[in-house]
C-alpha cells in the first residue's frame, strides 16, 4: 500500500521488494544529503547516515529535514528521528562521525554510497573504498545555481580519480558564492533517480552531468577511463591507506575549518568555554558561536581564515 | 590554429590563437587557469590535459564543484 504508486511504474514494478532489502550509505546530511535521505526513506530503502556536523540556523534555508528545534544537535541523529517518523519500516543507522580512512570500513558497508559531502578529500576516499570493495557510488556537488553529478560503478565506468585531480587551490565555495535551495533539491533528485536504477540493476547514466538551474540548462559530457589512474588502474589506494589525509580541512557552507586532534573531555571544555562565551553542551558535543567540539577530538571552528582557526584551536582546545 | 574557448565560471567565450602543437595544459597556462580546479571538454566529451588541440576546436572549461 505504502509503495503502490512506484510499484505501478514499469521501472520499479515488482522490484520494490528487492529495493527494500538494499542499504544506501549517505555521506553528509547537509543540503544534498538531507534531500536524498528524505526521498530514499519514502521509497523504502534502508539507510546509513554519516555526518560530522551539527544543525545551524543558516542550514535551514536548504537542509529540508531540519527545523529550528534541531539547532545545535547532530545532523545525522536529527535526520534519523525525522526519517523514522516518515517511514518506521526501514532500518536507519546514524553516525556522528567524520568519515575517514580509519572508520570507513565499519561505517559504510552498503549496496551503494551517496556522496553528499562538501570536500574532495572525502570523495577520493570514497572512490578508493568503492573500487577496492566493488561498491558503486554517486558523486554530487553544488555551488551557486550549478550542480554536477557522476555515477561511479566499478568495472563499468571510469572512476572519480580518472577525471578529477587533487588540488590545494582555494576555490570558490558556498561561502563566497552562495547556493540556491532549488539546485540542491534538483541534484538530490537526480542522485536518487540514478540510485534506483543502479540498485535494481538497470541501465544508468554514464556521463558527467552539469546543471544550471537558473538557466534551466543541462549538459552531459562523455568520460573516458584514464589508463594511468592511480585508483582504478594501478589499484593504489592512497586515501584508503591514509597517506593523503589532512588533519586540518576547510569546510564548505560557512567559514568553517575542521581540526582533528586528541580526544576531548567535553565537560572540562564546557567549563572553560563558558567563561568566555555562550557555550552549550549536549550528549554529543560542546558548541558555541565560534566552535563545535566532539569527544573523539574533532573540532569545527568558525573563523575568517586558517590562521584564525588555528589560533582559536590553540586557545581553547590544545 | 584558432580555437573557441567557453569559460563556464565567467560565462564568457573567446577565440584564442595558439601554436599548432599546443595541448590542453598549454591552453590553461596561457589563460592562467589552475589545471587542478577545472575539467576540460571538447564538444561533449571530457579530455585530459595531455590531449592535443586542433584547429577550430570548441573547448569548454568547467569549474570543479565540491559543495554539498
């Protein structure tokens, strides 16, 4: 009864039962991820939700699973609560974690991985994991009114590293350019659309797709395998081996930096921070206007630049 | 040789005159574009930095997008 409308479609039909046995891991529960999670949960697919961040006021413009009461709470946990209200029949696991080479094996054991992250390092890591373990994944990203997506299915398509390069350059991001909430919804819809095809072993898109929602334009570009690719040709998984891992990264969305250091005593940090700011504490983190700290050692710092972020970290954490 | 270049970031198109043996990477240097933050397409196919450019090519330079 619940899935009647999609079972009527010849594209899904009697594959609905098959779909309900599948597990999709969503990496990042921000603008794209909260929309993909919503659609997949409604379609009856089991989910693994991974996000390192908490909900902030400025997220509500585009991150559709959250409301004002969620501010200050971890996105993956709040997303799970909302999704369970939408569909109590599916299994949902939620992790308040930064996906990295140390925890990727235990976190994203799934049939398909959706990249809804905000940085290239995570994408190169997912790509390594995907090729090594023969699990498909879908890249999706947004900026301004533009979005890009590409399906990576080991043995059937070129991989992410065949096309994209490692870069230390500071590029335009959602901070400087902004992002329209219609483009995040659009690319999430495309990602879920392709997920349904891949999960049910049907023909899927093998091009890189680029959208500009303001101009209502879509372009498809053919992609070729790079025979010298470190990941899919040489099977050299540098990101999975932790060789290319940075301890400090710039995040998209706000002027945020993440520093991963030693485990943090949250009670102790809360006492110290309270003297200087409007700090709050919950079972997952301590947060204030300038930083959010998790017990595993991760600290998200809101700062104008890298040096200011390091300085705040030294002052309050290390 | 003359090639037509569309730069997606600035939504601009220009015609560039280049030496005959120029590759994609040479074009990006000429345009002062960091090769690590763009994808380059000829017509509707992505091409690598080593690809040889040809007279009358239609090249598109697309910015890599990473926000989520």
